[in-house]
C-alpha cells in the first residue's frame, strides 16, 4: 500500500477494515453500561454505579498481571508441550490474582483502600467493597478463557474466537432488562449479570477451541519453564498497570472534590458511553500494522485516525439530546433528573477523549511496526504522570470533579502520543512484541 493510491478508495479500504474491529471492541465495552442499570436500580441508586465502577477498575488493575498472556501464549504455545505449560502458568496467575483480590476485600484492607487511599464516601465505598468481593469468580473466568483464545489465534481463527465474545454481549443485553424486570437489582446482582455471560463465553470458547488444541503437535523440544513464561509476560504487563492505575487515581481526585456523591456517578455514567467508543478507537493500531508501509511514511493513516476519533467522540453526545437523555440516563440508569445537567457537561468534557485515544493508538501502531516496545511503555508512563499532574492541578483550582476526569484522560493521552513520537526514532530496534492497546481508563475484558 503506497501513498500514491487514490485517496477515496484508500480511505474506503481503511474504513472497511477498521469499522468491524471498532464495532466489536465497542460492543464488548457496552456490557458494562448495560449492567449499570441493574446496579443503579438497587437501594442507593447511582451511588451503586459509582461503587461498581471503582471495583471494576480495581478488578482490571489486578487482572493486568495477565495483560501480556495472549502475546506470551502466541509465542510459546504453538506446540503441545508449550501450550500445556502456558495453560498451567495462566492458571497459576489466575489463582494468585484472585487470592490478592480476596485479601483486599477483608474489612481492614477494604477500608484502607476505598475510604482512606481512594477517599470514597461510605455510601460509595460500601458497594465498591461488596462488588469487588463478588467479582472474584469473574476475575478467574477472565483468565480461564485466555488459553482458548490463544489456541484460536495461533490457528488463524480470530473470527471464530470473536463468536463467543459476541454471544456474551448479546446475552448480557438480554439479561440486564430481565434482571430489572424480576427485581434482581443492586450492585451484587449487577456482578452476577456480568459473570453469567462470561461463564458461558468460557464454555463456548472451550468448545470452539477444542479442535485447535487437539491438533497441536508435539515438537519434541523441552517446553519453556514457568519462570521463562512469567518473565516474558511481566514486561508486557507493566504498561497495562500504568494505564489501569489511572482510573483509580482519577476516582481518588474526584472523590476529594466538592459533591463527590453527585459528581462520581455523573462522571461514570458519561464515561460508560465514552469508554466503549474509545476502546474501539484503539483498533487503529491494527490499521497501522496492516496498511502502513514498512519503510517511509503514510500521512493518510494519521488523517484517518483524526477523522475516526472525531466521529467516535461525537457519538456519545447523541445520548445527551433532549428526550434520549431522559430515556437513557433517567429512565434506564435511574439518574436523578436534577443531576442530568452534570452528566451533559461531563459528556461534553469527554468529547475529545476518543480522539486522543485514536491518536495514541496510531502512534503505538507505529511503535509496534518498528518493534520498539520501550517507546510504548515510556508513553504510558507519560500518560500516568500527566493524569496525576492534571488531576492535582484542577483539584487545586477548584474544577468540578466530573471535569477533572475528562481533562486528565484527554491530556494524558495527548502526552502519551507526544512522548511516543519523540522517542520513536531514538531507541534501538528491539525484536520484542508490543502488548495490545487498552483504553486509558482501564482494561476492557
């Protein structure tokens, strides 16, 4: 693909490639706002949603220990012995993460974490605590499906692997209103509504992956050691930790601003729609890897990222239009009508978030193409630093809490993009895999 290709057909080809990837990723992220209606209709209302969002952020942060497992499995799990060892390491990490999660749910650590460190008011800390405990099986299931996904990716059956995920999305969409109709509402039932479809996704993945696992041949070579697999996975997980940590830090700053019991639910409700489209924007990394020439430049991919990010940033604003806002936020999500203006302002503040993620993903695609993973990690470190600096400064200036998060996410992604581009040509070529992109407000799984 060269820059001399006609612009119209070239952009059409990029769109045909990018649109289904973005739709799949965005749909996966929509499972979380779907179950938000289950949480917000319990006693405590939208405070349950704020607590659930905080515990989900911690769930993803702990799960980031396995962020590089898919890459690890695709490298080491191509024969029977390697796959068997990889699956045992995945199970070991799953059990370790679940144990840590359960320890954080003990009364003392939970109070220290949610009320002292993050600074949540008790009305939000209580549902955060109980949903983190209830989501321990969900955490285990997320790890359990990884070997099945890896076997299908190695078998060049990515479409087959996505079938189980799409099934999970459909089931979640059906269960959420059913739970509300049956009165099974509140934070714990929201976690149940998340967990049941993921359990079915794991079962479906196991069935779909069975032929590929059975077809693995024995290479006769000694399998990689558990230590080797763990050391390979660890660097790939570092960047994910930095991005996942940002969600917790932003929640801590918003909780220390004025009216946290109004600002946190409003922020998470608006973010619940902005995050899926931002997650879809991360698939621009695959666009770069597929269409960017190995040598030279292709500025039209950058322009495509600008256009795609802009369109995806505008989409969530449809839900703040009169009529639709009342139906979705007030009717489905049980938001108090008096807080609807706060959500509208938050949604407007987040309009640049998907665009900034798109630009970062395009830069990370260039780093992956050049096999320079240290630039990605440096960019993610710049992201976290900028988020903390922005949040601290805006809190000091008295900016409303709902806009603290919006400013931190957008500026953090821009800082990450700038760092990537500055360092891209300065590091030596290193033949290491670059981990897949996640959203800058936590991993969506």
